[in-house]
C-alpha cells in the first residue's frame, strides 16, 4: 500500500497545491527555450522535489516519468572503486553525490557531468536540446565538488542544465550562486497544510475533520511530509477518528521528551548516566545528532516555560548552538550531546541558586 | 526505450541523427542560449569596467611577449572571459586549440596529472599558421607569438601541494609557455607561485559600467525596463555582472510569459500587446527573483529583538525566527542583511556595535562549518538582543 505522501503527490505544475505564483514562474521559465541553471532551496518537507519533478514534466512531457536506475562505478585517483546510483530518464538524470561522501563527490561530479555534457540529447524530437541533471542535497557537496561544476556549467550550457536542490544556500559557494537562478520554496503555511489534508480526505473518501487537520498542521511545524505521515498514523492507529483524537509523536520524539523531563527534574551525575543510554539509543536508531539536540532543546525550553525566565532560555539556546557546532566538527556525537545535558543542568542549577551566570 | 548510459544506443542514435538529412543535430541558436554566454565578451574591448587591466593587456597584443599572469577577483567580473578573449586575439580561432590549454576545477588536477598534462602540452610542436598567402593574411589579423598559454582557471581549488609542484614545471617550460592563473581569492595561491606572476585585480563592477552593459543587452533583446531596473539589478547582484544578466533574462522571460498569457485573454482589446517585447520588467520583479529578504521581514525580526516590552522577548524572537526558517530564508542571507541594518543604525552606540560584531563573526564561522541554521540564527538574534538590552 502506498503511503499518503507518495499516493497523492501532484505530478504536474497545474496540480501543485500551494504557492501558485511560484508555479507560474516555473512554468514561464520552462516554456522559454533558454532555461537557466536553477538552485532550488527551502526547508525540508516544503515540496522542492515534487515541484522539480513537475517542472521536468513541463519541460519534456510525460516521457520524464519513465525512469530507470543505473548502477555506475567510478575510479578515484587512488584507484578506489566508488559505486554510485543514478536515476535517469531519456531526458534527465538525478544524482545524490553526497552518497559517496565528502572526499569523493568531486570525482563523481568531474566524470559524470562531463560525460553527460559531451553527449547529445538522445531523442532527436526532444523539446529541449539540453539535458537536465538534478543534484540532490547540493548543500552537502564538498567545496571541491562545487568548484568542479563551475566551468562545466558555462562551457557545456548548450547540452546541460543543472537543477541543484538544497535546504539552504549558505553552504553553496559564491561562484555557483552566481551561475544559478535562485528559487526559494517556502514551507506551506499551517492553513495550506490543513487544506491539503482536507483534499486528501476527499480522495480517500474519509470524512474531513477540520479541527484535527488544523492540530496536525500546527504540530508538523509547517512540514507537509511530516503532516502527511502523522495523519496516516492517526488514521491507522484509531478505528474512529475525531477532532480530539490524540496525535502521538513518533517514538523517537517521545523518547527525547522523556529525556527532557528527566534532566529538568534531576540534576545529578546519576541522571546523566541514565540519559546517556537513551541518547545512545536514539543515535543507534539513526536519528541524526543535530535533530536529537534540536528536539531536546525545544523540549527543554518548553518545560522552562512556566518559570518563564528569558535569560535561562537564551542561555540554553546559546549552548545548544555551541554544541551543535561541535557535533559538526567532532566525530563522537554522544560526547557533545552529553556535554550539552551537563551544561543544561549547570545553567538551571545556577539559576535556581540565584547565582550570576558566570562560566 | 534506450537508457542514458547505453553506449550502443547512443552511438546508434548519433549515427541515425547524422545520416538523416534533416538537421536534427541542431546547433544551439542564439535564441536558446543563456544570455551570460551569448554576451560573453569576445574581444578585450568588449570587457566592461576593468579599464586598467584591459589597457595593459591590449598593449601585450602589440608586444611579442607576455608575463605569467594571475587574475583574481569576485565571481562574474570577467576573469575567464578576459583570458579567453586575449588568447583568441593572440592566436585566432584556428590555433586556439593547439596553442592554449585550459585546465579548470572540473579537471583532475592532482600533482602528477597536472605535471603530465603540462609536459605533454608544452612539448608538443609549436603550431603555426599555414605557409603562403593564407598564413600571411592570418598573421596580419593575429600576432601568434612564439609561446603557448596554459590557463589554470579556478586555481584556488588546487591543493597547496599541487601548487608547489607547479613552480618547477613553470620554470622548466618558461621559454615556450606562459601561465595564467585565475582565482577568486588571491590568498589561496601560494606565495612562490603568485610572486612569479603579474597580478591583475578584477573589481566588482561599478554601477555605471554595469548599468551600461545591462542596457546594451536589454536593447539588443528588446526588453523594456521600467526606470530604476538597472540600478536594482546592480544593487541585488552586488557587482556580479553574470548574476545581473541572469536576473535580467529571467525577469524578461517571466514578464514575457505573463504578458503573452494575458494578451491572449484580452485579444479584442485595443491594447497593443506585441508578443514578448511588449512587456516591461519592473523593479519589483527583480527584487522578487533576487532572493533578497524583504525589508519588512527583517524589520519584524529587529523589532522583536528590541528591549523593554511586556511580552517575553524570547518567545517573540523565537517565533519570528521559526517563521523565517520555515519560509526558507537562508541563514547566510539573514546574517548579512541583519548585519547591514545594525551596522548602519546610528542610534546604536559604538561599544554595543563592537560587541555585536563579535557575535556575528562567531556565528558566521559556525555557518560556514555547516552548523544548523535555525539554532545559529536564533542564538545570534537572542545574543544581539541581549546586547541591545544592556545599558
Ligand atoms: N567585465 C565584464 N564585461 C562584460 N561582461 C562580463 C564582465 N564580467 C562578467 N561578464 C558577464 O558574465 C559572464 C561570466 O563572466 P566570467 O566567466 O568572465 O566571470 P569570472 O570572473 O570568470 O567568474 P568566476 O570567478 O565565477 O569564474 C560573462 O559571460 C559575461 O556575460
Ligand atoms: Mg571563471
């Protein structure tokens, strides 16, 4: 059974459910024959990929939907073999260079893109002479891999257009930003998410429950993918769904909530030890450390709400940002998560003792 | 259906395409070319705004010698275009391929590979115009000096080791080759290399010259622009002409399309809708596609950061930040626009500004390291707000 997320994914620009002005803009670009390189960015779950797929269809027609998966092998200069997967139609292909990691993504970009750029569009009747390469997670590309794109984007522009997808433009080097048209895809608003849920009810022949939809929309943090998953779970877990049906958070989030409550309640070495096991558990289950840290931070700040001191909350955010940075630079994620927990206890302790925050 | 990487299919298709008489392997017509490529300067005199550099280089066309060169400057200021134009004017189209080697970041540039490539190229026979009257004609148009040029474009992405290895190579072949290194950051080129080169700085384009070039292009393409559009283009692209041209072209396509669509609707109208060229590009459209955060969004954040309100400052700042993150504004953009605002605010005392600058510096570094944007922006805003609250 297909998930709601996939089942009702719009396939053309006309059927995209929100940001109509943006859809119109993309259509105008697709219809002109001098389509630019694009850098499409926005938060996760905002629908960048869906929009890109719809854009490809506008560019080439339904033929782009016939895709196949290619497994390729590249050789690094040190003779290591890299396996790499490509999703391709006759007109376009889609790659995720971050799959091969920071040290090797450059090799993939150098070899693959040149090869594509030097071949002609196979279908002589194709609407555009150029092929499109969609690069997923472009903000995770190493600097060298990005640099490798620069001249290729200029020299081979008759044969090649890039669509770079990213959560943010901050890690995209200036020369690449200079070579692309930036397209921002904001997350849908809470109301727009609620509307999408309602429209799905119509297609699934469910009775719409506006109050529930609104709650899910808020809980999802304007992330449509998340909202759809939540809705699916609620529908699956409950025989009868009403406006008051509880929306259970995913297991891992519930666990982070437990951690937050424990460390607010007890500031001790023993508590750190207990919490460590849970944090480990989260990491073992592949929850990214940054997500754990952020979720924990928001939970802690929420628990501090009653006390309501702005200074303490600011302090918590400050150290959360500090240790998140450490996570990026370091290699032992658990250390930094634990250090944050200890720091939090310290902050709260000093606050309760009425001491000046002086570290 | 033939797959992308099916070599046989590709060959067959290529064969079929070339054997059929219909011109299926169409050349890219100017109409379908991105304007940045269409309007890439073809000769040195086409290069806008880099007057000093161009004057010096023009002189080398007359002289029969050329120093090693290092071009540096921000993206989209004409570095690659200039060296390509210079090479073309020196050698002419027929000899470009044999006399000029271009290596850029899309090429493998490890130590041994660069050395090999340079060696092979340097050692190959010096090509010359054909003997006889044709050759004489050719030499009249192009000086064809007796050396080859090696362009190392995007040289700042070469490793230090590869750069060191180049020193020897440069010396070994200096009789018959000239190097031109091109980069954004001159500091990333090791000193021993940089000191062997004549340096040419490419400045971000000044608004007068950039506007002139943009107007030329708009005129050529029949794009009508509202007053102030070129200023807006120069402002949002910060002197990056490539960016400005892309914005102009995209804006032209957008108004062209909407105009064409609305033209269809009111067909009977007396209004003269002359296809695409009838539409006018406005300042608003430029600002919209440039990705610059609108003033009122930044102001909302600023006012949430102000001290002395009843409501919790934490939650008002946190709410604005959450919204901005969900709206997809990138942290780097937020940081730079907020920085501008704070720095040019005369009401903020210098001591506070100094403290604030330190916070910006720290957060910028974190973002470059790939730190989480939401946490970074929230942290920045709260800490700056704390400084505002100090008396
Ligand atoms: N000084 C200039 N005069 C005229 N056109 C320019 C100039 N600078 C940039 N352009 C336009 O921008 C495009 C890109 O310029 P170019 O490739 O020379 O930039 P670059 O300096 O090499 O940038 P990067 O550092 O990103 O490689 C050109 O094709 C041209 O359309
Ligand atoms: Mg360049």
